[in-house]
C-alpha cells in the first residue's frame, strides 16, 4: 500500500511538470539572433513567440495552482497528502543535493560554452540575459515570500511560498533550453528533469508544499522567458546603431538592482553579421 501511495505521488508530480517538456518541441530560429558581441536582436516574429499567449499558459497555470493551494480545501488536502507520503509515513534524514542540483542546467550552459558549442547567443549576451533573469526571479521570489509569509511544512520559517530552489532550477532549465534546445531536445529534457527533481527533493526534505514548488517553477521559467523578450528591447533603445561594441548588463549591488554599460575600447573592424 505504501509503495502504491509513493508511486501515486511521483506520478502526480510528473504530470504537474510534464507540460514544460513540450518546450523541447518549440522550434527556435537561430537567424533571429546575432551570434556577435553586439546587442541581442530578435525578429518581430520571434519576439512575439517568446512571450506569446501559448508560452504563458503553463507558467500562469502553475502560479495560479500554487496560490490556490493555500485557499482551496481539496488542494490543501493534496498538499498534506504529499507531505504524509514523502515525509510523515517514513521520516528520514534530509539530503542536500537539491542545493547543488538547482544549478545543474546553468552549469551545463557554461560547460558547453567552454567546450566551444555555440548556443543561440554569444557568451556576453548570454550573461546579460542570465543576469536579468536572475534579478527578476530573485526579486519576485523574495517579495512574494515576505508578502505571503506562509509557514514551511517543517515549521522552520514563514518563507515557504514560493520555492526559491525550484524557481532557480526552472529558470536555469529554461535558459539551457533557450540556448541549446534547438540543437537537441535532450538538452531540454535533461534540464527540466533536473529542475523537476529539485522540486521533488524540496518536498522530500519537508521544506515545501506541492503548491510552493509549482509556483516556484512558474516564476523561474517566466523570468527567463521574459528576459529573452526584454533584454533585446532594452539594447535596441540604448543603442540606436545597428552595430555597436557596447553591451548593457544587469547588475546587483548591496541589495539594489541596476544596469551597467560595458564598452569595448580600441579600434576594431566592423564584424560581419552571422546569418
């Protein structure tokens, strides 16, 4: 009977996060981004696709589910059932792998760059998009945690909703998908599998409810998708010329978010646009 309950829980979690894997089937047009050290530029078609309604359905749905899980009696009951099956029926020592697994997709992007595997953007623009995504995700998670003040399942603090670990994991997974998913769907599958397992471990460690994990996943992927839409628009507004050796990068300092301009000094030949 216990095995049946555990299988049911795993199946439920897989069903909840499986829609994210559909992103692996989303075609990416590499011609819409310049693989140069210049401002990121998307075609109008690509920009619309990045934040299109279809792309927003799953993140919005998960965020709505997460918020509703604290108000809806059936969903609150489901939160308790998952906790009972993962923790109360067989108490165990907490594992710490989730503290590292959340960064696995991001580490994969860095490793691929080091190995010379070209992503959708060059490393400099990848850094800009990533930092913007991290800033948006971190601000959203921190703000919502302190506004809602939901008690964790283990009673350790009132910062349960949403799951920051899960938000980080899914933000990184979406970053990996966006940069390398067009080369192979396995990058997407691996990234989102690591992210989903991170969310599972947060519940396994009795640190979060199922609703917290769902909301964290929503915020993470939404932050990255929005950054891919916003970053090139900011670049376009700041740099009016088609070619530039200056890049706009988000920065974080003493609890404050902002932007910095990085300009390449010295004369250089005008690089060719890669089509």
